[in-house]
C-alpha cells in the first residue's frame, strides 16, 4: 500500500474511487466487466462484486442485460451537494449573473484540479446556447482561459513536461509555448484563449486571488463572429470589475476554508 501523509492508503477504498473516476471519465461510453477489470488490474470476480455493491447503492448503473456499466445517479447528487455547500461558489454566483447581464455572453467559474479545470458554475449567453452544460465537466488547464489564468499564478517549474493534448489547431502542445503565453498573462493580468479549447470561441480568464496561489477563476466566452475590438475592451473592463467585487466579498472568518 502507498503512504499518504503518514496514513496508509486503504486499498479497497482506493479501488472504489478509481472505478468511479474511470466510469465518469468514459461519459456516454458504458464499459463491460472485463474492460474495467483489465483497466484497473483487478480480478474479474472482485470487480464484479464491487460493481454489484455500487449498483445497489446507486453509484453505478447497469443496462437491462447486466453487461454494461456506467456512472450512477448518486454521483450527481454528491456533486450537487459539493456545489451547494461550497462558500466560494455561493459568493461568486450572483456576480456571474451580473457579468452575464452586463455583457450578454457566457460566464464561467472554474477550479483547478490537478492538470484540469473543473467547471463549477456557468451562466449561458442567450445568443449562444450549449446543448450540454459545462458544470461538473473538466477541461485541460493548458487549453482554456480559466486554466491559463490559474497556471499563470504558479511558477513555470510546476508545469508538466509536454507534449500536451491539442483540442484544436490553436492549442499549446509544448511546455515552452505555454510558458511564453503565461508570461504574457502575468504582465497583462488576465488570460486570453483564442480558439485553443473550442474552435470559434474566444475566452478571457481572471484568477480570483482570495487564495494564494489562486484555485478559482472566472471567464467570459464569446464567439469569434461577435468579438470586435470594442467588445473585447468592454469584456475585460467588466470582468476586471467583477473580479474585484468577488475578491472583496470572500467568506468571513467564520466560514470553513477547505484545502
């Protein structure tokens, strides 16, 4: 067993978490028993027993044949509880509404989680509606405005070695290219994602510096077709003002600050 903070890892608990993370990462691609057993290096019989336990508790679901497995509804319920109980998300939500009303564009809040950014809240533009909500989803930090705003708050020595995954033709794929971009972010004070994560979309990201280094950020996303120099200037001005308001309204000393 591995050692974490002086406490030995519980193998059965680690295996359960690894299974749930694997199923969640597959999205709409259900898995078969043997696939899961092979992926996690677990005996087929042990994997079957674990799956049945999680099915009974709602964490995993299966099809009518009992041969395909996917993430269960209790994962959603737990994720919703996380959002509802997080004091930072509660503080930011009204300001996302304010930014959305002022700009008419899509506004996001995200949190750095390893090499990814997890989306915690979104206010969609009435002009450009996504068919799938971003909340609860992840995006590699190096390709989006949220992620680059947060990576710029950290020394380049913490950047992983490349090559990086390319989501579009404009994505950074090398450590050197990303580091050069982050240097510009530090000078400018905000990040710009010009079709690096989604073709046709430009994002502007602003780290929320109520933590050091910042873990949360907000962003504004706009279709290229609607982005004029004047609109870009207004987006930056409004989002900078929103950031200042958020940072001045962080939870008080009586609130729990999670690590």
